[in-house]
C-alpha cells in the first residue's frame, strides 16, 4: 500500500468535506502507528517471515 492513496471525490454536495479530511487524518495516524510498530519489530529481530514456533 502506498502512503498517498487516491480517493475518488464524489458526492461532494451530499456529504461535508470535513468527513473526508477526518478519514485522511485517521489513515495518516494509523499509517504512522503501523510504521512505528514495524520498526520496533524489525529492531527486535522479529520480521514477518521469522517466527518462534
């Protein structure tokens, strides 16, 4: 997934633009959290391909 996703802006009259802005901010925050978690896991030496089984 890319950091900048293309979101079709349709139905601008029916819905307030603030909702789209809130969704984009939430997605950006989630992406930052996941990036930080990924960095923590990789620094701990536990990549997605490695597992203690």
